[in-house]
C-alpha cells in the first residue's frame, strides 16, 4: 500500500471539534464539557486540536440520547456508560465459557454491576 493511501485511511472518520459538533447538532462547548468530565476522550494532534473518531461520535450520539431523550443527568450517563461497557465485556467473555465457569463469571459480573448501582465502584 502506498503512503498516500495509508495516510488517508488513517484520517477516515476523524473530525475536528467544529465538524463533530455540527454532525451531532451540539455546541462545541458541550463536547468540551463531556471531555472534561471524562465521558469522551478524543485524540489530540501535536498542536492539541481535538480529533473525534467515528467511535467518539457514536458514543456522543448515545450520550445525547441518554441526556435528551431519556432525561439522565451527567452522573446517570456516567453510570449508564459504565454498565453498558461492562455488559459488552461480559458478553465477549461469556462466549468462551460453559457450565460452572459460566455461572461463576455471570455471578461475579452481576455482583460487580450491582455494586456500581450502589456506588461501590
């Protein structure tokens, strides 16, 4: 693969804050706020410009849905995202387990998520 094609593939789906904000129909300051509290972590250029990936944009769409449509505050969004990520991890792990190992893993994961809900993270 030549350098030009390789460089352009690395740039696919990377947006500066103004473009990401326009795609999401959000104010750039909202994106900065979400970064400040740790809901999203865009990469940075050498000049410190924020670069939002397609994954960042998808995460921000989810956050926008949780806040705007579901009425969650930012603490609720943080908890929902923690639980969502844990469920994804659990799903990946469960694919390779069976029997007692599966039961034990599910018990531990459920206990961990219940602990998150009770503020024991």
